[in-house]
């Protein structure tokens, strides 16, 4: 995978062709890039900023807020929303229950700020899919990488 700034810009620009140029699509856009590179670096932030015509600081802010820079040791991240509504619906319990299973599956369970699915709390997201009304069973399925989680 290229790391040259121009090559990154070109590839990210192609990825962004399918993403509406809308601030509300910034998080999905960043995930597209994350999927492609398994990380988000400054050159990706700049490329997304240019492709979506959104200031660098704003793109950086969203990427930082959702801890997209953190891909510890190649572990597949699963974000469990622990913001207020999801916490009230048991997301902390989900995290506690999933910890052991995650360690054995090379998954990094992470707390996340609001994922924008408050009406389906608790919500979780693995970079590909969002699961609303998450349960222990759906979390375990996501940890195992099952597509129907
Ligand atoms: S509070 Fe969890 S998705 Fe909004």
C-alpha cells in the first residue's frame, strides 16, 4: 500500500467518489479510508479534507474524536457507544461482557462517543457495520466476525 502523499491523495479521491460531499458523511468517509489503509494518518486526513472540501482541522477533529488513529497492534476495532443513551441501555455491560472474548479474537473493544444511532441504543460499529439495539449475542457475533451480527 502506497504511502506517497500524491498516491494517497489519488486513491482517497477515488474512494470519495462514492461518498456524498456532505459533512454528515465525514465519519463514513473516514471509515472508507480506514478500511483501505487500516490506519488514518495526516496524509489521509489531508486527502479527505481536499476531496470533501472540508477544513483539515475539522476532518482531524472527527478522526481524533473517534480514535481512528488507534489501531493497536492490528487488532480489529469494535466501537461500543458509551454515550448517555447507550450507557442507559447497557453498553457498559456489553463492554464488560465482551472483554475476554475480544482478547482471544484479536479484537480491540473501544468505547465510543455517540455513533449517531441513539434511537437504536445501544449501538456498536466495527468499521463496516453498525449494529443497533446491540445485545450480548450480537456483540459476540461481531467479535467472531460473523456478518449477520
Ligand atoms: S448515544 Fe449511543 S448512538 Fe447516540
